[in-house]
C-alpha cells in the first residue's frame, strides 16, 4: 500500500466520520465483488478503498437526493433494469470517475 497521510485524506472530506463511512462502504463493495478501480499491489479491501479514494477513482455522494435530481436518467435506468430482473433497487454511495 502507498504511504498516504491521514491528514491528507481528512482534508479531502468534510469530517472524519465521512472519511470512515466512505472508505468502509467502498471496501464492502470490493469484498462483495465490485471491480477494483485502480491498479494496486494491495490485496486488502480497506487498503484498496483508501488508495482509490486518494487517487480520485471515485467521489463521495453527500446528498443522495440532490444526486438523483442531477442524474435522473441514470437512476431511472438502474431501477428499470433491476425491476426487470426482479431485484430490489440498491443505491451505492460512491460514483466512479475516469481517473484511471
């Protein structure tokens, strides 16, 4: 894992709580089989999530209701696709970016 300063990570978010929440949710996604967004030698999900966040591979969504208003097609398409498969809608708290 890269040597990433905790102070640098905290400066990227609005609070320590947000940092813990963002990293833990992304780590859980990786454990559940989500694709890793960066190239890394790390094998631990939390370390990978920290590196991804530090590298800007995804951005946190602080206000999900505002995000849905800003991205109506994405949300509607996801819900329709899940309904066709007979699955419940699942919302993710991180949005990948194209910084690979």
